[in-house]
């Protein structure tokens, strides 16, 4: 089946690390993505990871992939108030690589308190 | 470089009417996808077009249709609007098989 699940809400203090978690069902997914959406705006591609990788780091962002457990996480180091937004995990399921059909989770709202 | 652009930004329509939404992809991107995002949910895939051909379709009724033009821009059409069609409609462009970049969306309200 095609399903991506995320926790709905996360609150952290400015300067702390944030970890946003995601589980997916399609073990054949080749790429997994993280998008950020600010209020009233479109989606901004933050980072993505290929399924043969365990980890990818990009400045303050670290993505960890556990294929065995079908678990993806996004760690934001030194979280800032500007990081407050909704974060979406997404996958392209097996058989959809030609269509580009992204399956999104319901989004995690990150609240950063000063 | 300009990102993905969409027009209009906001739109209010009445039930039963028809609407056309427009999208211009990033220069060089030949693939365009459309998504519907209902408030409080993640985006849902509607269509993908590549080289003017439909490559994929999500679980949406035939009231939804789209097309892609020779310059790779795209239109999404929705007929016989229902209240439940109220949503943010997002367009994304990509190189074939590569990551998708989204536009700011068109907010459609059906009354």
C-alpha cells in the first residue's frame, strides 16, 4: 500500500535540535524527500535521500534512513524561529517512478519557542 | 532564475462553475505535476504531464483535466465545482525522474 505517516506536532526551544520522524510503507521507494511549507505558501524542497544511503547531511539538516524499519527522520540542528513551519515527508512508491507521483505524509507542525 | 509560477493566486468560484489554473515550470523543466492540498492535509497527486502527454493520474474524478503546452506550461481545469474542491492547488516542475520543485499555489474557494 501507499502510506506515509508523521507525528502531527513538535515543539522545541530556539537553539535546540529538532527531530521530525516519518514512516513509510513502500520498501521499494527509491527516493525519499523532505519539504517545508510556511503559512500560506507552497512547498520548499529541503533535501532528499536515495534509498541506498543511510544518512545525508546538508548544513544544519541531517537525514537518517532506516530501510529495515521503513523509518525516515529529519534532524535540524540549532533550530531557529524561522524554522517554524510544517514539514512533509514524501516518497515516490514503487511503480510510480515514471509518473513522478509523490505520496506525502500529513505533515508535522514544528513550533520553535524563543 | 525564476521558480515555478502559478496564476491566479486566489480564486473564488460558485458551485457548478468551471475553473482554469495555470502553471509555468522552471526553465528547462519538461515535466509538470499537479497536486491538491486540502487544509490540514498533505498534498494529493492529481496529474503529471511530460512532453504534452499525461504520464500519471491520481484518484480524482473526470471533472479534473489538464494539458501541457509546447512551451511546457500547463493548465488544470476543474468542471462542475463542488464545495469539496476548495483547496490549495500546487504545481511542481522537474527534470525527468528528478526532484520536484513547487510553485506558491492557487487558493481556490468554492462557495
